[in-house]
């Protein structure tokens, strides 16, 4: 039996947390690939520092959402249960 099930975690909930963390990593340094993609299409007057500052509110929202899903697993499990019948 996989470790996730042995530990008592719901696999759908665990995958949701993992995907939310991966999504957050696309906006955070040092890699931040989403910012580098935007750097290619942004005007020259916008600096990389301004782009990093611009994503801070989005990172904060994602961290809050991650904390909510971690604390209340039902927030991530309700929709799959309704649509796919997961229990």
C-alpha cells in the first residue's frame, strides 16, 4: 500500500496540495519561469524587480489558499466528490 494511504491522507487532497505548491513555484524566485516568460513580452520600461514585486499579492493569495486546503481538506474534496463520485 502506498505511503500516502498508510499515513491516512486522502490521495486526491494530497495531489491538490502538491499541484498548488507547484503552481506557486512558477511565480517565486529563484526560477520563476512565469516571470521570465512575461519578461519576453513586457515593455523595456518594466524591470524584473517590478515584475517580482507585482506577483507578491498573487503569491500571498496562493499561500492563503494552500493553508485553507491543508487545514480544511473538504474544500478540495467537495467538487471531485460531486462530479466524479469520489468518496
